[in-house]
């Protein structure tokens, strides 16, 4: 099971890609963001779909409609019983209650005006060759569904004299044909997927994200950053190692760095563009991103035990052949220093054996700087001392930081003198 809660997908990732007009599309976007893809083929396919929307930006940049109409039409087609009136034309014309006729006219007015707008202003103008063939087929299904309703003809009727009994009878027959052929639910599914992809492509464009290329056992992130940070310091990161040990003082930006890496690797594996100028990332099929430290109160686990079980889940998935990407922020800080050093050393050495997975581990344990092999790399976020004051640059550097900011801040606040 993937551990994605510390990505805060709904609160932090979704808003970057959510330009949806209705709750159905928003749910589809969230579903996409919460569902890792299963292969590099699927990743490339989604990248190309999103690029197809970029290629149609001129047509789709003002995609809009009356949301109330959408909600009403969705309810009308999905929830209400629409009787095929073609079998009782005269009965409907002569004795159907005025209230029923008024309701049908109102509902079909909304349906025709909404769908005609979608067809004439957007779908009929799309350049389908911009999309992968498989996805273009889904768009063609939307177009075919709309064409069954003769929208231009009925839109003209609404504009001229309004819908009459004979038009309502004809429309109920058309809708019932669509229902009998099980075309209505697939239409909504295709439409909301279309809108979700459009929404994410708009997010990519507005945030100026770039698509990563796929590689094997190689991470390259040029000028990357976390998109929620205002005026972020951009970093370059490249490694062939599969265990990356992050060290350095508190407040230097380790957790922010890990969040940015986690965002880029995870969203890149969803086929989305990411906040980089250039990137290469591996394919992973299991994710565990643990950055916010917490106790599992509901299960009664301490923070340390939660970490142990999370690590066990990652190791089991790696042993089963999964390609794992995991982040462990301040691993095993919930136990004593001696135990933490021993089990962190065992963890780092052990995880390095899973060559097709990748693990980021942040730590304050200085003794771990001597734990190394060809598959382990050490990095830190730079902190400079200026007039004995720590100055955080937020720039990534290779190696190990020996600056002890805690002692400096302790002394700066006068606590040494106060506690003597």
C-alpha cells in the first residue's frame, strides 16, 4: 500500500492542477492524483495527452459553460425517468399536464444549450491529431454522442420559436435511444476525464512546469523547487545512487528539499509536468513519503514504532520486486541516539542493495557520515556562519555538514549564562 499522506495531495497538490468547473471533474482530478500509473508506457501516454491539450490551447483556453446547466442536465439524464413519448404522441399533446410540459421544455432547453456550446465552440474545432490515437478515440465518442442529439437544429428552434410538443417527443426518443445503448454514463466519464486533463494542462501552463524524461536508476532535476514556496531557491540535483542521505542543521531546508523531490518524482510518475527546467526520473510503482513526523494515536503506536512499520512496508515491497521510492525524514529520531545510529546504519546499508529503488533519508546523526558504499550519496543544505550567526542559503551541496547550529543558537540566546 502506498504511503502518500505526507504529500498532502488534496490540500497542496490538487490546487495546483484544479481549474475545474464542477465537482465531478474535481473528483476525477483527485482520483488521477491519488492513483500511481503502472508502467512507463502509461506515463508517456499521459504526457502526450496533456501535450495534446497544449496543442489545442487556442481553442480551449476559454473553455466554460453555465455550471448550473451542467448540474441540472447531469441530474436530468442520470437520475430522472425520461419517458419515451414517441409511443404516445397524441396523448402527450392533448392531456399531458402543463406543469409536466413546462418541466420538459426547461430541462431540454438547458440540455440543448449546454451541449450545443460544447459541440460548436470546442469539440467540433479540436485538432484530434494532436492527441495520442487511443485518447483521440475517447474524444470522438464524446463528439458522436453529441451529434446524436442534432444540437444545431434544436438550438435554432429554441432561438426562433422555442421547443414545441413535437420537439419534446422527438428529444425524449433520442435520449431513450442513448440510454438503451448504454451511452450516457460513458459520455459523462469521457467528458469529466477530458475536463480533468484540460484542467491539469492549464495548471501545467500557468505554473510553467516541464515534463521529465524517463531513465533507469538516474535522477536529474535541474532548477527544481517546491511550487508552494514563494520566491523559492532553485537547486540542481543529479545522482545514480539509490540511497541519498540528507544531513545538516535544523531550519536549513532539508524537509523542504525532500518535499520538492517527493513532489517531482511522484507527479512525474503520474505523467504530469513538474517544477523543473529539465528532468530525468526513473519509473517507480510503490511510493512512501514520510515527512511530517507523527504518532499514530488511533493505533496506539509511538512515533518510533510508526517509523519501524513504515520501513518494514517499504522493505517488503522492495523484496517483492517493486520499484520503490521512499522518503524518511529524520529517520528514527524517536529513539535514543545509540539505537538510532545502529539501526540507521543497518537501514542505509540494507536499502542500498535494492538497486532499482530509491530512498531519501534525512538525519542529524553525525556518525552516519562514515556509512558509505558506491550506492550511497551524502548531501546537505548549505548553512554559512557570518559573524557567528547561521545564515541559510538553501542551496544543495554534496557531502556532509559539520556546522552545529543548535549550539550556536543556544549560546546566542544567552542560555549558557542563564543556566550556569
